[in-house]
């Protein structure tokens, strides 16, 4: 039997492990799932006869290398910062490895050793990054194969709450790591290029510079720019394209309301708030407003950020309970961690809730002096709060790719992204059987 090692059994691994175990009998796989929290691994494998679970501290070099050396392929579901040691071990032992996380300069340095060892080190094979790469590159390759010249590429992805579970004024619930949502957009200006002009949006302006995108049957969304769209010109082989813009989707109205938190400083993760363990929600908000014992916290906030009492933003803030005398209860917390705690109490998916993934690409291109616009979009709704759309669209591509590698259908080697036709064709075709399908609309532009 082929031996698959999954390192990490957290939320993002749920659908991956299910896929591997459901295919294990037919494919003759033994699936080993290891995690620092053994209970998570046991829950995900559910005593499946082709599974084995164990506790693993991934920072323990000896234990980690023992597990890796006994595998035919490794799927690392660890936090991004912990991948490198796993990947380095895999290359040393001559074992293929896949991750859903962004490739780093450090990981790229493994390429020559990986080629020498005949090993595939496949990164960015989740949703975003992952499905976005594969679906976009398929569109690009199809257009170029017909002689098209690309003049514009835009792409937006959002992890959202499904319409049937959308029951709050923010039209949003956490479907992924809440910390990443709170810290989104930080770490430098968002940068992209539009019609040959380089554009930069600083963090304090990011959520007020949005694009409106309308998708049939799903309504309007707003998108804000991701941190660095420019690097995708080289990733997609479009170095000279005059428009390259990637972003994140939310429902209309979210970004303007979120900007309140940015302007107050609530998303800052760089310092500790003194006495945070004793603060209530109301104390927390008041600590960022001017000292005035005569005005209420609500009045000070409205005056400071010019929010009218009948503004829809005000309803969103009230609904979150920002002005309640409810203790947050986190010691030595940053503002971002305190905000996250408040949001988690309101934005957590209930067991019966469903989430939704929306992905939207637009290609502008010319053929024989005629200009065309190709729009591709995908909407995928999860099953419940465990088998979410996010978990499926991250986990299924990883499982499918692992199968293709073990069956010899993917023969590429080295440190790669899933932008090669050999990789994306197989993965996208099987994803369609699970309902992850893209619809395309082609329009000639006069």
C-alpha cells in the first residue's frame, strides 16, 4: 500500500482527510494523520481501517523525520512558517510533498536539490492560492492558444457566508482563520497596475478603495485589493500585461464598516493594551477615543468618525455589542486580539450554518484587432460548519494532486506552483465532479 502522511489535523485538513480515506480502499493507501493535538487527528480519521493517527510535535526533528522517512508522499497542513523544515526533510529523503501555503524565497532554494532527488515540492495548492492559480492559468493558456494577446487580468476571491445562513447585518461569518481576517491588508501598501499605470493603496485607505462586482444569481459584491498583485505577472507569464489586479470579495457595505476599525486602530497587532484582561467591550472602544467625561462612548465615536445615527454602519456596530459592558477577558492582548475575541462571539458559524466560496476572473484580450472580455466565476456552498466550502476547496485539490502524483499522472519535479497544464488539468477536472465548476461568459467589446 502507498503511504500518505498528513501533518496537521486542523480545520483546513477536514475535507482533505475525508477525501483520502474515502479513496484509500480503491487506491490502496494507508493514511497517517499526525498532529500535536492527538484528539483532532482521532476525530478526523474516525477509526477508519486504513488510517493511523499519532501525536507529533512538528518542531521535534527526530520524530518529524521518522514519520516523513516512512511515507511515499507528505501533505503538510502546518502553519506556513513551519513548512520549510518538512519540505527540506522530504527533499533529503526523496519524498514528494504538497502544501497549500505560499511559496517563500527559502523554499525556492530547495529546487536544485529537489530536481536532483527527482522530487516534486508542490506549493500553493489550496483555494487562494491554488484554485485561483489553476483556473486563471487555464483561461490564460486557452486564450493564448487561440492567438489572443492578454491586455488585462483581474481576479477576486471571497470566503463568505452562504445566502441561506446569512442572518446578520455584516453579511459575514468567519469561515477561516479569524486572525487572518482581522489583520488583512496590513504589512505594506496594496500595489497593482491598471492600463499601464502603477497604483498603490496604503492600509489606511484600503477599505475605501473598492470595486463593485455583480455575479448572476448571487448579487453584488465589493472587492478590495490584495497586498501585491504585481508578482502575478511573472507567475502567470504575463510580464508586460498593462492591467494586473487581484483582490478579496465581501458583500457590499462590509468594507466601509470595517474601515471604522482600521481608523480607530483596533486592528493593530504591534503593542499590548495595559489592563486588557479587565476591559469590557465598551472600555476597549473608549480607550481609542478622546477623553471627555460629559459625552457617551457612542457620541464620541460618532463625532470622531462622522457616523450619522441613521447610517447603516451604526446598526452593524451596535449588533456586534461594541458598547456593552461585557468583559473581554484576555491578558496582555493587542488591540487586534481583543477585536478578534469580540468578533468571534458574533461571527462564528453555527453547526448548521453553511459558508460559500466565490471566485471571479476577468480577462481582456485582443485577437485580429478585435477586443474581447472573458469572465469566469465559481460559487461553491459548503455542507455545514465542519465540511465547509473553505475546507473542501482547500482540501480537495491537495488530495486530488496527491493521487495524481502517486499514480504517475503528474510527473513534474522541482519546487513548483500548480500553473503547469499537467497539474491543473487533472485537478480541475476532478474538482468539477465535486461541484467546483467555473462558468464562462465571453463578450466582444466594441
